[in-house]
């Protein structure tokens, strides 16, 4: 009988973690005030990124690509 509260507690923790990850991946992508909105990079907007990157020759440019693997 003592195992049920532990199992329910672990299940609650897992649910909270999953909800947090879903929020961060799909709902938590907002930019601070004064900054351009965040863009999800895909094949349809890669040319726009290339053009914007090349137009800003006189300023510091940094591109970081993160991969989950």
C-alpha cells in the first residue's frame, strides 16, 4: 500500500516535466521587446535568412545551429 503514493508522485513529476518541455518547444518562443520575432527555420524561408545575413556585412554576424543529437 505504500507504493501507490510513490508511483503517483513520480507520475505527477513526469507529467509536469512533459508539460514544461511542450511549453518550451511550442508556446515559449517569444522575443523580448524591441527585437524581431523568432523564426523557425525551414526550407521555405532559408533564402530569406541568407539574404538578411549577407545584407548586414558591416555588422557583427553570428549564426548558431543547435541539434538535439
